[in-house]
């Protein structure tokens, strides 16, 4: 038939020679005048040439990104990184005190009893025995002070040594019984039995001393 008029290409198709209309390839979309294909900008993508390109490119969803033009897919953020926003061109590294796993969208803070001192981490570490952390999102665990102890990992607090036992160092995991001739003070630590009082190694009560029998005295 004779060509008596020109017509627009169908939606999703363009022409650059006024002869053939063709769809835009993946990673590109049609302009309003349907004469050329534009590239998808970073942070967006178009994954298939079979989908109409008239709507343009889609934003990368949360947890994914595209840093190049004409992207056909968005890449997943690696473990230790996050991207909680749509249309992103890069992922953000988790800071110390945080972590993210392989399929996480956003970084999570380390729980109490755990820590992480490096950026870009995929997990948190347990506080070692003798140390504790009672806050979340921390870079380090704190040492138990003298007079207190933490026997296990993942502790959120240190316990006070019971009366009759003591710990003189930082980061103690156990408390030591007061030596013979000494007793445990209620306010912590050990003290020597006063003159006329004793506590032998066989005495099980660590909290006090026993008075010497009549006509006996304690030796210096």
C-alpha cells in the first residue's frame, strides 16, 4: 500500500531510521518522542527487553544497588554491608559495634554480652570470661573490677565475690577463698582474725573467726 502518513511507534519501541520500530534493550528505556533509548541511571535497572520500556527504569530495592549506567540487574549488598533505601548506587559498611549477615538488609547492633571492634563485620564476638558488656552496639567488653568476677562468656554484668572470697585482679573468672587466719569482710575482701580469735584451714566458715579456747591465745 501507498504510504500516506507516519505514525508513532508502539509504546516500548523506538526508531532511529524512521523505518523500523524496535524495543529498547535491557538496561535502557525509550524517550518521550520514541526516537532513541536512554540509559538507566545508577541506582536503577531494567532487567528485560520484553518488558515495556515506556515506564522507564525501576529503582533498586532495599538491600541492593547498581553503580553503573544501563544496569540490567541490581547487586545484593555483601555481608557486613547494608542498604536500607531504594534506588541506591552503593552499600554502606557496617560500623564497629554492628554486623550484617548474607541476607540482611540493614546492619544490626551487637547484643549485650557481645562486641565487635571492626567495620564490615558479619557477626559479633562473645565477651570472654572475666569481662562483660551490658550495653548493645559496643566495640569492646569491659574487665571485671577487683572484687567481682564473670565465670562464663556473654556476661552482661560481673558478680560480686561472696563473703569469704576475694579477687584482687581485673578480669577475674573466679574468686579465691580467704586464707587461714583471715575472714571475709561484708564489704568485700579479707581481713586478719583479731588477737584471741582464729580460723584454721579446716574451718569451713569463711565469714568469721572463732574465739580461742580458755587458756589459749593466737600466735602472731
